[in-house]
C-alpha cells in the first residue's frame, strides 16, 4: 500500500486533526456558499415532471401509494409512455416532493434548501467513508489529507451544478447518499462484527435503489473498496456484502412487478433514441466519443449545458480519430487498473470506480434515451477527485521538499483549484434560476440540439404573448421563428415543431399560407397526431371570411384528402355561413362516411336535411346522432320538429318533452 513519507510526529491525531464536527461544518458552509443563490430560484426543466405537473406529487401524502406503484413518468403523462427502454422506477425522491407539497405547497425555495442540505450531508458521508478506507494514509496537515481534499473538491466541482441547482436532481443526491451510507455500515460491520450494521447497510442500499436504479453500480464499487482498503477475512467480507445483494434482489423484484422486464421497445423517435438510423459502427464510435467528453468535463468543466440532445453530439464513425482516441484512453486506463490491482493502488481503485459507475449511463449496457448528461457523472466524479487528492497528498511531497516549501506550494495549488471550481460553479448556477434563463442561455452552447432550439422557441413565443412584454412582441416572434426553423433543420421529422412554427407564423403576421404549409408537413409526418386538428381549428377560427376559409380548406384537402376534419368544417361553413344546404349535405355526408360515429357530423347533417325539407332522412340521421350524443337537447328538439312537420303530433310531443326535460336537467 502506498504511504506518505511524512510522519505524524509525537502528537496523537486528536491534537492535530480537529474534531469531525468542525470539518462537517466546513462542508455545510461551503455547500451553502456555492449554492445559496438557488434559494431564490424557481422550478426549472424536469421539475415539472416530478413536481409541478405531476398529479401524484400534487396529491401530497395521499399520492404516495401511486408514486410507489407506477412508473415515475406516469404521474405527469397519466399513462405509461415507454419513452425510455425499461421504464423508470425512482419513487423515493418524488415521495419527498409529495410530502413537501402536503406540508408547504409549491415552495421552490424550500426544495432548493433541502437539495443543498442533502448535498452537504452527502459530502459528510463521503468524508466519513474515505476516512475509514484511507486510514493508513497520513498527511502532514489534516486539510491536506486525501479524505478532506477528495470531499472539498467533490463539493466544488462545477459538473455537479445540474444535480444540485435543479430540484429534480435530488434523485442523484439521494442515490449517492444511500450508497455511501451502505458502504459506511459495511465498514462498521467489518470493524465491529455487530450484525445490526448489516441490517442498516441493507436498508440504506435499498433506499439508494428507490432513489435511482444506478445504485446498482455500488454492487461492484463497495466490494472493490473492501478489497482494496481493508484486511478482513474472505468470510467476513462475504457476510458484509450479503445485505447489499439481498436489497438488490428485493428492489429488482418490486421493480419487475410494477414495470415488468427491461424489454420495453426502443423508441422510434430521435429525441428518445439518439442512435436512430445509425449503423452499429456509428453507434459505438459515437458512444466512445461521449465517454471522452465525460473525461474532458471532469478535467475542464466548460462549457456546461443541460442539453445534449440530438444532434448536439455529432454522429461519428470509426474513421474519426476522436472515437479511436477515446477507445485508446480507456484501454490504457484498464491496463493500468489491472497492473496496479495487486498493489491495492488508489490509482487502480479510482479507475475501476470510474468505469463501473460510468458503465450504467454509457449506452453500452442499455439505451438511456440520450447521448449523455452532466448529472450522469455525479457519482463518477468521486473517482476523479480522489485521484487528484491522492496525487496532491501522496505524490507531490515526493517531488517537493522541504516540508515548508511543500506546504506553500500545496496551499497555492489547492487554493487555485478550489477557486477555479467554485467560480465556475457560482457563474454557472444562475442559468438554473428558471426555464427562461436556462433555455435562453444553454441554446447558445447547445446550438445543434433540436430539442433545445424548439424549447427556447416556445419560451420566446410565450414571451411574445405576454402583455407585459408586448413592446418586444415582434422581436420575440422572430426569435421563436428562428429557433423553430433551426429545430426542424436539425430534425426534419420533428412534427410537433412544424405545428408550432405554423402557429407562430400566423400569430406573427397572419401568414396563413405559410401556416398551412407547416401544418401540412406535420400531418404528412404523423397522421395520428391529434394536436394538428387543434392547431387547424384555432387558426381557422381566426379567419373571418367564409369564402377564404373554404379556399384554405380546399388547398389543405389537396394534400390531405379524405380527412374528416376538412369535410366536416367545409360542410359547416356551407350550411351555417353560406346557406348552401346542398353543398353542406354533400360535405357533411363525406365526413360521416369517413367517421360514421361522429356525433357532431351526424347532428349537423341531420339539421341540414331538415333545412332541405327532407324530414324523414333528417330523423334517420339524427337518431344515429343520439347514439353518440344521448344527452344533446338540440337533437331531441330537432327530431320533435321533424315529426311535427311530418304530421306525427304524438311523436313530436314525445321528443319535444324529452328535450325540455333535458334542458331543465342541465340548467
């Protein structure tokens, strides 16, 4: 085992190392210095999925059962969307949001406070674990020790800003908390042989799983830590790991019962499957490129962004040196880990820790629905800062002497590193204030992201519609058009953006032909998307001249023939606005042929037949309409009038009476 050549001297540790409470206080204060500004922030990004738009969360305590018994996304979508392979089961952090909602309502300041506090507690747990594992490593100063340096660098690293500043990131924090707590109790059991610590480690690990499934990487990390840094018997080591495997099996069983297996079909939508239409070679070359970017972010965390959606990360092949360079780096890392393995080296442990924790989010094991994310290396960053701390505490003294010179150099290096990390974190955090600040700032970094451009365009459209910002309405619409257009240039099959772009063109300058062009493109891409008809109805309701409406409908009909909505609306215009009953019957009849169960089409067609004095045909159609709309007062009334015109007073009275009763019922 590698050791520092500095001695502790005659004084015992308690005289040199301050009480843990003092060190813990440093971590807590430092965490709040870095992230205290988030106490004034709002909800942002995925907070909507787990908090503001999640129906289970908004039920408070009464929604906890639903949170535990459903896919994490069900609370916001109302159904299982299967957006990502295997689904997501992460109920614990969502339960904390539900409890907060029950007690305090929507209070983002409180949620941000809890995130910072949990982050600080995670740092304390990291320090405690490292202090137990690295007890044989001694430093000249307590603040130059590996556990302290590892923890303070971990707290400051800018790549963590997404996890802490975005409230939803609590699942990452709680997962790491639970895993570190499980490791802590595992070490306590090995040192005391008290079985209660086995129970505690199993519970902690199970809670880590309930926070996020990637806790499973600690099934490799914890045994590695025990192997590298403890000297207990194989029997004791095996016993200490038993509750971890037990917790894993229990979690996987519960997850299977709720979500089923991991064989959910992979999405055919690019934004949920970034490797769609890639060859296998391109897929794996691009994956290794992202693995290289993770290392780059740990070494040089700039620029930072929430958005790595297609096509911010370019699809590359094995002809690209970046793919081969990344592969070579990871091979070298693996070789070093193996060569140093028998020496119980921190280098070997850090590499294996890094690779194990990164594997689950790498797209190599299973598809994760995106290229990469900064939050995915929250756990992996421990390995990186541990390696830095080891070098500064253990290797630098061998290069610099005497001790006074080393202390001065060490203070400068650590001070510069912490200052750089802290300044970057503090400057990055304001982007997370709310959706507007996040999307408008990060689209500059993630300019090739289809989703990022579409999202910021929606923000600009909302700003244009805001009466308080009406002085800049034109500018905001132009920015919305610019970014929506960029989004479909990047992702030509992005059908929802065609709808948004068409609508913005109409809102901006009433450019209906351009609007129809984009609506038509959306329909061509996805004929099953019901939103297209909402958009069409909205726009056509704005057009006042019936003749112009018909012209546009006929143009649309050339591209989308046999579309129910077109024939229905044309039929209504002919009947209601132009009093051309024969044409109204013609088009409403076509609408009914396309959709025989449309109550509205049947009702209007029946009225048209009545206006055309064909009372028997009118009643025939209206009777069919009643099947779809059994509580419609007008239908009963029209049938009654038809019977009156046919000379059937008894039937007329019957239906007019039913109409009057229904009318009274709904008043």
